[in-house]
């Protein structure tokens, strides 16, 4: 009887141990052990912009996930390139990620002769966290409510194909060239000192057509000051379901931009994988996704491998456009 009782105790203990082991094994890499120190998320732009906002939404939830303090550090300068040059120099012991975008990691290497960093050699992609569409908008002076009407007008009057963009050399600049190719017109690109003066000229009637990111133009669109005719995504934006895509408007074009976390090449591979898993889990949080959509940001849940594949496809689409443009800063 005692032996039977002992066997029962041993069996119960074994079952409990097995359950505990299975629970530990089921933990994600992000949950298995705390990070070995505080983590800095570097943003190469001032606070308040869309890149900064998504970084802070991630940081708020990433700290508890990793068991350490996570802070956002804004290091503006040189259009985001200053931050890249600083993060590149991080040692293997530093816990630091940079939130990069196409302007810094794809366009800049093609147009700057002495960049100071190499995206492929000096950085490792970790996880994409957001994407954004581009928008084609007109001022109320044109009195157009459909993209097909604008296309007909530009075919009849190609000299009116003046596309305002927030800055020459920006992604909207090169997307404007894509739009010109799709319409078989040669646009004149007019660069501004940012999205605010671009929107002001468009709403004030001093500019007929503008191309910028959807989130930058959407507030003016909602207010009735400008009219967005098409967006560049493969599907309509969740927060702007009444605005058609370019393909729905009859133009065979789609494109988007992104924000992706990068680690310095010095970071150990195991830590990169741990951070990639943690960021992906954080991006699945329903509260984060709701907050991002409210800020006109499209959140993305992506593995490290999916991020690498996305970047490859992005370069294949955009690099020929940038090279053909002949743009020099």
C-alpha cells in the first residue's frame, strides 16, 4: 500500500513537472528571459511625427515584455541619416535599435556619395512595424472628385502636370515619378520644405496637385480643404475606406512606405532574434493596433524573415525609379 502511494505521488509529481516544463517550453523567445539591460529605440526625427508615434507605442508595451526599461531617443538631423551613423557605431554590449525608413535605408545610399554608413553591412533588419500609403490630392480650385477626371485633364494639358511633394528626394517625389510613368506624362516635381507648407499651398489654390503620405494629407481631406483622389495601397486604408486605390481608379500602380527596426551589425544574433520575436508579439496587441489606426498609422505584424523579404521586394520596385530620376541632393 505504501509502495502504491509512493508511486501515485511520483506519478503526480512527474505530471506536474511535465506540465511546468511544457509551459516553459511554450514561452516565446521574448518571454523566456529578460533582456540583459535597458533598451534604446532611436528615432532620427523630432518627436510627434508618425515614426516617433509608432516607436512610442511599441516602447510602451515592449518594456514589460522584455522585463527592462525601454526608452525612445529622438536624434534628428540630416533627414534621419545622423541617427543611422550613430547607431552604426554601437558596441556589441549596447542594447539599441533604430527605427528606419526607406529614405534612410534605401534612397540615401543611391543618391549620397559619402553616406557614412552601409545599410547592408552595418545593420540587421529586425521587424517591420508599420506601413503607409501615398496619396494623390488636388485643391478645390480644380473641382475634380475622381482620379479619372484628373487623368483626362493631364492628357489634354500635360503642362499642368505639376506635382507638389514635401521635399525633393523624398519618397513622395519618386512616387510622383511612378505616377507620371503610369499616366504617360512627364511631371514637373515641385519640392517644398515639408508637408505643412505643401498642404497650405494646395488648400490655398497655389498648387493644383500634391503627392504626400496619406496621413499627412488626410486631415486636410476630412476638413474639406483638399480632395484625395487615390491612395497607393493594394487595398483601401482602414481609416479612409471611401478613398479608392490607384488600381481601382484605373492606374496600374501600387506602392507603400514602411518603418522597420534595425539592429547594429555588432549585436549578437541571439539578441536580434529575441528582440524580433518581442517586437512581433507587441505588434499583435489589440490596444496598440487600435491606437495606431487612430493616429492614421497602419500597424504591421512581421517576423524577421518576412521583414527581410519585404525589404528585398521594396528595393526591386524603387531602386530603378530612383536611379532613372538622376536625382542628386
